[in-house]
C-alpha cells in the first residue's frame, strides 16, 4: 500500500479504538448550545458523527478527484493516439514522396547513363573508323615506300644498259 493510505488507516483505527475504549463517556448526555437553543445530547456521539461526515466528504472528494483524473487520462490517451496516427500517416506520406523522388532521380540517372554510354560508344566507333582509316593510309604509304625502295634496288642491281 501507499504510505498515505496506510497512515490514514492507522489514524482511523486509532480513533475507532479510542472511541471503543471511551464509549461510555461518549454516550453520556451533555447540554450543548446550538446558538438559538440548547439540547441535551451526547457530545462524543456528535463528534463521532462530525468525524464520519467529514470522512465521507473526504472520500467522496478523493473519488471525484480520481474519477476526473481517470477521465482526463483517457482524454489525453485518445488525443495521443489520434496524434500518433496523424504522425504515422504524415510519415508514410513523407516516405511515399521520398520513394517517388528517388525513383524519379534514379530514372534521370539511368537516362543520363544511357545517353553517356551511347555518346561514348558513338565516339569509340568514330575513333575506330578513324584508326582503321589511318592504319590503311599508313599501310598504303608504307607499301608505296617499299615499292619505291624495290624500284631503287632493282635499278642499282641491274644498271640500265646503254643500247
């Protein structure tokens, strides 16, 4: 139990014990003034009645506070749940937007990649054609030089005769 409940029960038990031990004194009639009249009534019984009334009012007040706190907690819980659902929906919306953005960017990158690849392949094909053309020209030039050298060699091997 909580300490304050235990303390309250201890106080009530001590008052009940005190009343039981002095019950005869509590029931002895006394003359009490109510302001406009006097009555013959046991003072102890009046005091116990007042104590019971105050205790009852206190318990009703505590029950009211507990009930209102419970209702307030439930209201806060509903609001929290509503806000959590709203935040989850917003987060899901953000994820959807992020996914769409990433897909769009990846599509752009794929298009740029394919365009770059096509440009590189076109450039490689052009360079290959240029290289083949250069190799063919070099081969022709080399063949011409070799032919010229062969002609010179033949002229030096067999000098022309003067007929």
